[in-house]
C-alpha cells in the first residue's frame, strides 16, 4: 500500500497533479519490483550467440520486442531529446500532470459496483455506525 498519494503539506493539502505524479511513481516502482526475467528467451541467448560481442543488438527484432515490455514506459515523464521537448512547448511535469488530471476528471466513468459489493459495503457501514453509537 502506498500512503499519501496526492498529498502535500503532510496531508493538509491535496493536489490532483501530485496524485497523477505519485501514480506514475507507483507504476514505475511496481515495474522495478517485478524483477528481471532471466529465462533464455528473455535474455536473448540465441540472439547473443548470433550477433556476437561486436554486433548491433539494437537492430534485432528480439531487442525491440522485449524492450517495450521490459523497460518502464512512463506516461508523464518525457524521455525525448531536449530539442524535441522544447519544440513541443517545454511543458513541465506539473503542466503535463495537470492536463492528465483534467482529462481524467472530465472523462472517467467508473464501472458500477455489483450488488454483492454494495450489500457488503452497506453491512460494513451499518456495523460501524452501531459501534460508534454504542
């Protein structure tokens, strides 16, 4: 569990932008915690043997295939060359996060809870109210 997503000033303030940034950090952390798959296919043992120590691995189909699922793919952080970032408006992380937060607020449609979940939540709330009033 990650505590405090979106919170600033020890929880006195909440920021949609900070929440989106914290979500990005949590996603990247989960990716690291998955670890590295070390089976022959993931390591590309056959490709290593074919290409050799002085060959170009970046042009190999195996590299491209595995890079996209192995490397963290941030949604907010901009990994492009500086000139490309500048030509695209030089948006700061906060600006990008603000746009993403606004998009979520404008477009998110949560799935309705099932009746089983609603009943369970109602039961928990009733029990808590009884305990508080006791």
